[in-house]
C-alpha cells in the first residue's frame, strides 16, 4: 500500500492496469488498496473513460503527516526558500519534498504559503537565485510528463522554446533543466535563472530514452559549452581531485586508486592547463595534441624565467 502511495505521488494519473503491473498484483487488489488509502485520509480520485485513472488530489486536511495549518505553511515556505537557492546541498531535497507536499496541500493554504514565501530572502551561498515558483512549475511538468514552454536567450535574442522536461539538476552554482527540445529535435540543458514566461502545458508526452541527467548536464557545463576542451590523466585519487575542483568546472572520472581523468573546457587552453598545474599533482595531457606541444613551449619559457641570473651587487656598509 505504501508503494502504491509512492506511485500516486510520482505521476498525475495512473490507470488501474498500469498500477497492477507495477505492483505485481491484480486490479482487484489495487482497488482494495486504494480504498484503504482513502480510509486513512488520502484523497485518491478515480476517473472513467479516455484519460481516466487514479490520481492523488488535494484533500481537506493533510493526510497522516500530522501537520496543522501553521506547520504546513511554515514547512512549505521554508522549502520554497531552500529550493530557490542559498543553502548548499539543500535545494535538491527541498524540491523533492515540495513536489510531494504540492500534491496534497489544501487549496485554502496556498495563498498564505505564497504570501509568506514572498517575504523571505537570503544572502550568501554560491548558487544563483531562481524563483521557487518556476522550479515548482518545472518540477510538476517533469513529474506529470507534460510539455513545458518558456522564453530563453540564444544567439543574442530571446526565443520561445517548447520542450519535454525530464529532470531538474542542481550544480554547486545553478539550477538546470534537462529536456528534449521539440523544435531542435535533441536533448538540451537550460539554465533555469535565464528562463522567463515559464509555463506547463496540458499536452502529455511519452518519455524517451534519456541520458543520465546529472552526467549530461555536468559534462555540458564543464566542457562542451567552451570553444576548447581538454583531457588530463592526473596522478591522484578521484576523491582528492574532486575536493579541489568544483563540479561545474570539470568532470573527474576514476581511473584507479591513485589515478583519475579530468575533463574540462575553457576559452583558452592555457587557462585550463594552468588550473590543472596548480592542483599540485603530476599529470599528463591526453587531448588535444596541440596542448602537449603548448606544454613544451611554456616549460621552456618557465625554465628561462627561473634560470640563475647574475647576483645583484651587495650594498656597501655605510
């Protein structure tokens, strides 16, 4: 029954056969467990015909979380503030919790939540602030498998984008949306703080085979968006190097107990070379070949700069 509740929180609508297949039970058992959830206070609605099925709706009271109205308002407002930026590491968990509470929050409390969350601000923290309501709109669209639309800057102008949203991904600096761009027929990641006019539509889509969201976004942010990419074999453990490099600056892959591969990008290859050099570990350039040649040129220049010069004459005693 708890597994059934979890499924109802993940998606807008489930048909009886879909739930029965997921749970490995008969449709009759699904109907029985739905009735048990209703008896516990969970508002599970059933619709007939095309597009019908079971859905978890907002009830008169929050079901067995045992929160009163003031506690519910404070919890959701705090989660909204946490999801929008500020607290390192808290945004992901806050957004996951919000998508669950959003399904069952009584309608009468929503305007109070919005009023309170609008009066909360934060300072510090490294993540670029975003509107929590935009995050919630995108999270619902991902959960409900419906198209989303928004305006996004590209090539010096703002263009309307129409996408199938897949996952929200938080880096150490920003929020990103991994989505299938319907007009460009391919996977893209978008910075949430650059979006305007965000809306979730009613057109549902069948999920496509998707890349791993976190890996795809990290590789794009750390290297593919730059004109130059470079790969290095660093003589140190992946854990040690990850502690030295922000996740948004490079992808670090384990290659052994004391070896790792670092993939990064930059406007100039000299810049990424200097960053790896300053990590303080031995390393080798894997790609591109011209960077290996550049290493030799810079090495000769550094040797020349460090060569012994004639000592300056000692100052005479007064």
